[in-house]
């Protein structure tokens, strides 16, 4: 049995949220720089230049990448041989979020009631935490400050099995054309297929915590991802919706088995501020 002190976890998660909000991952910066080189639309090219400059300024000055510092989403994979000491894990993670957003002067965006008396909690909590038990004694935590604007552009549909790949592609393209420049493209598109109503949305979210240059280990899904990305970029929506070749930087698909009568599909959109950090203890 491996003991893990929750004081250490709290400090690591706090640092990860600050880091994610200040410093864009290198793979995203490289993707934007490559997009700038091939973009022929003048407005789209200028947007890509401004975005690249913005990230450099944020990186060098330790400033937030975006004014929307996001909902705190946490994916927590816990080895079953772990014993936590000095507190409660759920409280630890929420306290880490609160400390990160308070000490780093990150915008707090969570209201306590979604419908009535929408009063800010002033801590950016409660966080949205997903727990998964694994074998072994490793603790893996991925933090994701998820912007509200891109999140609002997501959707879920219960397709018929007969719709198959063609129906999926039509759904994705129709949705991308509908949202246009609203999610601040270039975007990352996470797609969850299968499971049921709630799990396909979880899959879509989890698929976003993928580096830009990662290739899906399933050849059929890798081909689907590339096909969707090409078709999305052919829409001409372009950076910030101003036209161009670069509407999408990455499509990532995850699947689960599902009922014989179902084909659930969720599409979760991430903007160009593709922020996540992973820590392993």
C-alpha cells in the first residue's frame, strides 16, 4: 500500500491550474505556428499571428492566456493500492482550485445556482471532478480549465444505428457550420461515440485531453479523425470565423460499446486556448 499525503496533492494541483492558465502546451503553439505558415487568407493569417504573440506574452509575463480562466475540470485516476493521508481527496482538490484562482488572480466564473440567484462562489469551485479507479499505486491527475464560450458550442445527439459513419459526419459538419466563429477557432473537437446519454458526453470531454500530434491507436478511428478534420477545415470558417484554411487543429474520438438500438454522439468543443496539464504522483 502506497501512502500519498493530500497536502502534496493539493500543492501539485494548485500549481497545475496556474501553469495551465499561464503557459500553453508546446504542441498547440507549434500547431498554430504551422497554421500561420500555410494560411493564405490575410485576415485569418493575421489572427493566427496575434494569437501566437498573445501566447508568447502570457508565457513570458506569467499572465492568463485568456480572460476566461474556465471551469475547473479534473480527471483523477487513482491506483487501488493508494492510501490517502491528511484529509479528504474531494476537499483537497476543491481547495487546490480555490487557492490557485485566488493566489494567481485568475477570474472566478462559477455561480452557485444555475437558474436562480446566480451568485458567484468567489472561489471558482466546486470543481467538476471525474474519478476512475485503476490497478497499481499511481495517482494521475489531469487538470483542465475549460472555457465557457467553447463549452456553450457543444452538443449531444442520439443517432440511429443505421445513420452509421455518414450520419456522424453529417452531424459534426452541420454543427460546426452552425456555430461558425463563436467558439473562437481554431478549435479542437472532442467526439464521444457510444455508451449512453451521459457517458458519450464524458468521452467527448476526456478526448480533449490529447496532444495535437497524437495519433489514435485504432486505425479506423484515426482515419475518421483525419477525415473529419479535413472536412471541417474545408468549411472555410477560419481563425475566429474570419475565413481561411485553419478552422480546426485536432479532432479526437473516443468510443464505448453501446445498446443495439442506440448510437449516442457528443461533440465537445475546445477553443485555441487548449489548456490542460497532467501530474503523476
